[in-house]
C-alpha cells in the first residue's frame, strides 16, 4: 500500500509539468507552422516549455532528497508571490477552461517558513483541481477566486471554485489517498497537498460554498 501511494504521488507530481511541456511544445509547433510564422509567440512558448522542464526537474530533486532523508529546504516564502507564479504556470489551462480568475491578495500578508517548491505544488494542485471541477459544469460562469489573509498568527490562503462540489459528508474523504470524484483522477493530489501543509505546521480543509463549488483553505504559521 505504501509503495502504491508513493508511486501515485510521483506520477501525479511529475505529470503536471510534463503535461505543460507537451502542450507548450505543440503550441510552439503550430505557431511556427502558421503563415506567417509567429516567431515571438513561439519563443515565449519555448520559454514556458523550459520553465515546465525545470519544474519537473525540481520535483525529481525534491523526491530524491526525500528518499535520502534530506530535510526540507525551508526559507521565508511569500504566499502572494507564490500565487502569482502559479497562476502564470497555469495560464494555458485556465484559458483553455475559460476560467475567470479573481484574486484578492493581502498586501500585508506575513511570510511563512517553508519549502517554496512544495508550497507552490500545493497551490498549483488546488488551482488545477478547481479547473477540473468547473470543467464538469456546463452552465454558469467558471470563476476561480484566490484570497490571502492574516488569521491571528497564521497566513491563510483560500481557493474557491464554482464547480460541481461534493456532499457535506464527503468533504474530509477528499483528502484520503486514492479517493476521487473524477472519472480519470488518481485521488492522490489532495492527500499529498495536506501532507505537505501539515509538514509545515499548517492545515488544509475543504468547505462547501453557499452557491456552487468548494473552497479549499490553507493555513500556515506566519513568520514573526
């Protein structure tokens, strides 16, 4: 069971940047084949391909460090900056899903102490999960809202969608390994994300919205 969970975790984390590489490479080829060729667009897409390749490399390096017993590479992390970078990484997926993104990032949000790559992986997983939940809805607007705030001595991040949601009695099951509401999901993303957040001394929970969809709440102790 442990080996299955580990294999699924690796597949899940590496698959995201690999999917970005494939999408960007295909886009780049279309831009070059156009008449006239979109050279500037192809260059920008090639840069995104290299960026996703670097992300995949970072995931592998982090997993190798985990197997070798190396401690997390902790430093001060600005969650607002992490959100902006993740939205840039997910721009193509958001555009493909016709997702309207609304952000409310607290300018006085305190930093947290943690592994930047891991925390960005958590945020990216929450954003992509929200996109998939909204993709299953044929009606209404696809809105993704990301809000940061200070909650006592913690930095908080809320990711809300207008997707299909889940029944109230299934909310905590979302974080169980191999539990999924998606037809092609592995049920490992939120399990890994909660593990990462808890390793940073924080919490990750889900709540139902008053309207459609869910909100995922991340809270991590702030750096004084």
